[in-house]
């Protein structure tokens, strides 16, 4: 399987062959269209080759699949999640970028696509270009708190009532196993909540340490946040010792990132701990 898109390419080939097979060749009318291969990739050619040289490249089939994708709004961020309530009411949409499909929290899809959406005409400031004084002035104009560092001020400004719905507050790539056409709002909300705290390690040497679920470069994984030993238990040379390292365990292919619970995560982490470091 080719990296980064083998499955879509294969589906494009299968779709093209299914659509064209057993049809008469448009070049000669005598032969039928058949799947063929060359060093430039798969293509459809006449079964009566070399008497007929009609061909059609399959690369366009894959391109058309990508062009057919249309970004869509899945819903809005609901209330009731303490960690996400600051984003309540913001648009949740499915989009496509250069590295694949992703879920976006915030932004206005109709406005982004050039339509006339809510808030059309409002100008989103380039917060990265603004100085601290300018950020504070913008916050003061909106009656918002002006204390804090530049990063805090910028984040606060983008959450202002007149701007929050126009700005992408968070983006999360879809896991490789998730087909974009099957994505629902609950699934998208789960991804947007990453890193998601599942609970605490119930027992053992790491009892009480947080266990979280996240989606990384190599796919979904669970993480054990190892805490340093208490001061009373620390050795005399603790200052020279390296800080404890967190433990990561990838989700197996059969695991569902949208349904995994604490007990499953603990089992994966215990297996990882049993293998020892570097294994």
C-alpha cells in the first residue's frame, strides 16, 4: 500500500474499472476496455491492442475524487463540557487540506468559501502582527481584560464576541482509519476534545497519574503522565536524576478511538510498562 493515499488511489482504480469494464472501446468499437499497467501508473486500454491504441489514464479518476470533496458543517460545539465551554456555539466543520481531511472548531464556512455568512464584513485582526500595546487597545475597546502576556492577549482577543465565530480555534486531523464521509458531529467533538483525560491510573506504582487519549503523527495513542516522586521519597541525589518520562502506547488497529475507555487504556499502558523502556 502506498503511503499517504494508497487506499483512495486503489478505490479510484477499482471504481474506474467497474465503470468502464465490458464497455466497447470508444476508439475501435470492436474491443472492450481493460485495466493495464505501465511505469507511469495504471490506465484503461483497449483489449484489442496493438490493433487499437486507445487509452485513458486513471490519474484523473483520483483527482476527480479529491475535487468532489466539499467541506461541510457538522454542527456546533455544545455546552456542558467544562474544558470546551469557552468554545460553546462555535461551528464544527469537516475540511480538507494539503495533508488530508481535518475537523475545525470555529471559522465560518460560508464566509471562508466566499459566501455571505454570519458576521460577513467583520475583519479579523492579524494578531501575530500586533504589538502588546495594540492588543491591549483592541481588548480595551471590547471591554475585555488587558492583563497578561502577548500570547494570552492574542488568544483572548480572538475569543471576543465579535470575532470568536470567524476564527479557527482548533484543528484536528482525522485518524487514518476514519472515512471522512462517515464522520458525525459526536465523532468530531471527540477529536476536538483531544488530548482527552480518560481518568487516573487505578493502582500500581503509577496510581493516581492521569491517563489521556490523543491523536498523533503516527495515529491515536494513550499516555500515562508519570509524576515525579514526592519530596519525602526523593533520594538525596534527586537533583541529578532525570525527570520521569511519560509512557505512551499506540492504539491497536481494532480499537475504536471514539469509544475507548479508561480500562482499555490502562490495559494498553500496563502492557507497555511490562515491556520495559525502549522496547
